[in-house]
């Protein structure tokens, strides 16, 4: 498999794997704009040369859009291999490149979000265990921080206090989200409109800066839905899913 590192120089020409290829689509435009601002902060986006969902995205943890205390680590935003790419060892290729790159940069290790049982859009805990990762912190909602240290005495990463107890003092449905996930550009407005049409209290909080994301009341910032203060899910909603959740 041939891999391509996406940079500001080739960003417009490259397909970014997890969204449709038309650059005029709002999902693609949103994700590419977010990436363009992150490359200077050390973000790496490595993808298969072929079109499809086969890529890894990682960044120095100090610049991650998550509430972490993980100085010196690399945070993996996403490792996604699906469809016809599964079963060929490509996820190992991508992870090994991340490991090698991180070691060259003198990092302490890697960290990534998961849960005890596989959740949508989070890493598979069975795969992480197989690759030598272990849990180093866990929030009250079951979201876990896993890490792969490069030295036995490396300090363990952890969630910031604001993320360890995901609860907010707001009624109704409240969504925290970022532009890291391209699907949000399309589906968040759809859910907003659906909630409005059905008289469902709903507020979308768009985390538009690293500082806002790093101080959010949730370990997951790409998509975190609350109801009456309680965390519900990180799974993206369309209109049908949201209405089913709201029992409408």
C-alpha cells in the first residue's frame, strides 16, 4: 500500500477519506479548513493513496482539541480503516508509522480515546490491547484514555478535571461539537432544524478554538450530546436518529 501525507501544499487536491470527494461539499470544506489550521501545530494526516477510509490523524497532545493533561505525548484523533481495506494490515502500517514518527520527535508515547466496549467513532479496545495500549484514565461516562508509553517510567496522561465528570447545568438537549468531524457541517444544522420543528429544546455549542475544546465538559469534543445535564452519546445524529432518541 502506498501512503500520502496530506499537507497544506496538497490539501485541496487530496481526497480526505472520511467525506465525499467533492471539494464544494460543506463537509469537505469544513474538514479541510480545520486541517489547514492544524498542520502548523504538528498535526499529521496520513492516508492511503487509493480512495477510501484508510487513514490516521494525530497531533501533539498539547495541541489536541480534547481536555487532556498529556504533555509530551502524541494524541491520535482518528485511526480509521474500513471497507475493502480491512484485513490487510493497513491499520498496523499506519499505527507503526505514527509510532516511528513520534519516537523520531522524542515523544513519550501515544494516547487515544476508547471505551471498555467498542463505541461508534472510537478506537476498538480489543485492537488497542493487542497493540500494547492500556487504560490510563476513565471519565464517569465510561470514556477511557488509553496510552502506549515508550518508556516504563513515562508519566501517565490523564483527562483534565473538567472532563472527568461529564455533566452540565443546562436543560434540554445540548450538543458540543467541533469541525474535526466533517459530518457535523451537514448533520448538526439538520438536527437543529428538526428540533425546532418539533419543539424540542436543543442547543448546539460549536467549539471553534483549541482553548474552548481543551476546557470542554466532556472528554469527547468532536460530538458530545447531553440531555438535561447528563451525557448521552458521541454518535452523530441525523433527523431520524434524533427523533427516535427524543421518542417523537
